[in-house]
């Protein structure tokens, strides 16, 4: 291995040695602890330290790094106290996740490190969002994100690189090509000769680097960082390296040919750099011994602190309270000045006024800029806010949602428009595993609103007509809003954008241009989790939301003799159980009316809650009316049969006659 110091001083060379030695000594200690049964799991980065160390040494302390579970050198390079890392690995309170996640599955704003989730790919899109925020701030900062050669097979890799290239984002995409994705060798992972060659397909600069040569890593990245500051752009970096341990310790390395292990052992990044420094008189034996002693002392003392720390005691209130970031609702009351507008106008006005109110807000989506979006909701926004804040995206929902998380991490509010709610399926993973869990895992907000044009009645077929709110009401950490009227849509969307938690905001397409209402012209808010009682009666409680509220109103208009409480939920998570239970206790009969298909819909959970909490008040079984348990069809006759409108009146009368 040939080392080229270039213009580095002896002190700089020794600093890199300290940086690369520390994670190696920690790892060696961890292997001892595993054999002693004192540590349950460990993902070793032995053999790959030069990459983590080189990246971290080059970046400023306020530049974000998104590592993986083999990048201990990132955490030690940012000088995180070792006792906190040991506590994290032991699931103790001085860690970063309150015992809720293990290993390096955490982030820390203090040290500008954003850890991975086990799905790997989404963190690449998060890096895009962080870099986009830096670009908007014009601060010249670079973001580095790690991945392995195995994760380059994921769609998120393609999406994130494509977005970074199109938007010219200053991201270092770091691929640690260590030869195996767990046990699967590279020849079963991809067919191109080098992963760096993929950069050409994105119009992206790329480099192949000896990942075991700390000076080659450092010198190249030092030059690149300076260049990217002057000319913001993404760079794809393939670091050729090898991990000398198993994917994790329990898996071993028996699947690796011994000659390959022997070859890479010769290329050990720590030993080779040590030899270079000693042979050139830069590192003395005394200094090396002192350094070893200092690091080992730090390790032992930090382990003692972590070991002495008590085990976490479960707190029910703390677990529940940390699922969402605390948010104090800000009541903004409207003036008396109103205008009769459509549902779609209320959405557009809310977005416009919220973007005026929050200068750190960004809206992203397909065709939303000059074209104004598929439904023209953002028409004219570019002229007012500019293309920096109203951003057309490639067709890559997953990376766009992840980028929204990155924007949130770096101080922005993200509003993501799904062109149709159906398309959210390709962005499902980052919503339910990244946005939903971030605050619970490491107390980081996910200030992202995902707008969801949804619903049937327009003969748009199976891929443009779904009402898929139940996909998300099941997931703790998400808020789900589903208004039925223009007044509510504007006030609830304003609140959703204010709220630092992730919100799925459903907008029924059939209501866009068919429902009018007098709506205040200025900005106002409505609290989430409060249902609206639209009609009051004594015979039955009708619980509904979205377009089905209007269908229920039509049914009651045809049947003036039915005395009903009509409860419009407006928000599905949080759910106004107080209003539900109060109405049911009054009427003794309840029917839940949803557009979604029956099985697994939110009506099922509401029914169960009523049975558990209001059983003694009921005079009849809880009734549900919903769409058929089939995909939603295209032809009008089939769609009419699918939707519950034709069945609700019969179901309601049967309930009253029970």
C-alpha cells in the first residue's frame, strides 16, 4: 500500500492515526465482551475504519453525516463521549434512544449525525433533504451519507441519486463496497464492473477509492469538499474495502474463501498506516504506547460508567408521550370577512398563507411548479415563492418523502404532495418506518405533511380512487386528517403544517370542485382531534368522515323523520373518542359510515372501542357501512356498486328497526 501525504503536516498525520486507532481498539474490546457474554450483538467495521475516519475528518463539525452500523469511526470522530455510546449499546438511559433502539440506529443533532434505519435505503433520501436545506440556506455545507454495496440494489438508491443529480445537491454518496451483503457476494448483487460506473447514468461525478488507505481517502475528500462548496453537486464514491468479521458476530465468516480473508488481512488499514508512520519516523514507539494507554483508559472508564448505570425502568406515560413531539396548539381565530369558495380553493389558500407564514416551508411534488399540480392547487405558487420553495420532483415518492425528513432535520417544514393518494404506496416505507418512528426513537421531529388526493366517484379506477387512510391510522407516530368541508380543510391544513409531527392529510378529489362554503379569507387554525357535530338527534349516531359525510347528509335530507347525531370526525389520528362516546351514550344506536372497504378499515376499530366503552348504553349492535372488499373498479356501474352510497340508507333503517 502506497501512502502519499501530499501537504499534510506530521501533526495532521498523527491526528489521523489517533482517529483510526480509537475505533479499532473499541472494536477489539467489544469482541472480548461478546465472548464473555456481556454484549449481545455487534456489527464490526474492522478493516473498514479508514473510510469512516477519513469522511469525518474532512467534514466540519456542523456538517451532517449519515452513517450505518459499521461506521464507529464517525461517532468517535465527532468526539461523542464513549460512555454514551456504551450506554446506547446496552440500552441504557445515557444512550440516545432511551433503550428503544440499539446499535447505531439513532441520530443526534448535537453531533450532526443521523443514524440509519434497518431498511437502509431511505437515509440516502434523507441526505438529499438535508443537502437541499443547506442549498436553500446558501451556507456551502456538504452532507455525507453511507451505504453498502448491497443497499445499492434498493430503489431508494436510484431515487436518491437521481434527485441529488437533478437538484444539484452537495451530497457525498459513500458506498463501502466490502464484497458481501451479509453472505451474498457482489457477483450476485450487481453486474456492472464497478458501482462507481452507475454515476454516469445520473450525470454524476464518481470516483473509485482504495478504502483501506486513509491518506487516499482523506486527500481526495478534502479536495472534493472544497470543490463542492464552490460548485454544489453530488459525487458518488465507491470505496473498495473488506470487513474482516461477519455481518454481525453471530454470522461468522465461513462463507468467505480463506484466501480472500488472507489477502485483505495484508491490506489492514490500521496496521499499514502504523507501518508507514513508524517507517518514516513520524510515529514513535513511546507516543504509540501512550496513545494506546490513553484510549484504553478511556474505554475502561467509560465502560465502568455504563455498567454502573441502572437498567431502564419502563414508564408507560413516557413511552406514550414520546410517540409524538409535544405540540401546543396555537389558536388563530378568523375575522368575519368570508368568501364562498370551493374545497380546492380552501386547500390552495391554506398552502399559500402557510407558506407566507412559514418562510422555512418547502412544497414538493410531481408537476406542482409551473404546471400547478394535477389539480391546479399550486397554480401561481412559483411566481410568488420561487422554484426554490415550490419544487417539481422526479417520479420517486420514496426518496421525496425521505427528503422531506431531511428538510425537517435541517430546520425546514416539508409539504409533500402525492399526485394521487394511491401513489403513496411507493413512499410507504419512509412514512411508516422513518417519519412515524423518529421522535419515539431519538426525539427528532418529522415536520412533514403529506397531502393525499383520494377517493372514488370519478371513475378513475383501481390506481387513482383509493381511500387508504387505514394504512396509516394503524401506525403510531403519524397523524391522519380527513376533512369534509372547505372551512375545515383550510383550518386543519394550517394546523397540520404548524404541527411538527408527520401528518397524512387526505383530500377527497370529488369534493374539490363540488362543495362550496363561506370560508374566512384570512389565516386561522382548527385543533386536530376534535370532531364536528353537524346534526343533533336522539335516535341514532352516525359517525363518518370525508365524502361519506355528504352522502350521510343527503340520506338524512331524504328521511326527515330520522333524528340523528351526525358526527364528522375530521381527524382520524388523534381521534375524538370523547365526542364519539358522548353521542353513543345519548342515542344508544350507532352506525359508522366510511368510503374505505370494510375489513380492516378504521370503522372496525371505532366499533370495537364503542363496544368496549359503551356496551351498556347500546340498544342495538354497532353497524358499519363501507365499500366492498374488492379493489375499486373503473366503470360507473361497477363503481356505484362498490361504493357504500347505495347501501347506507337500508343499513340505517335496519339499525333503527332493531
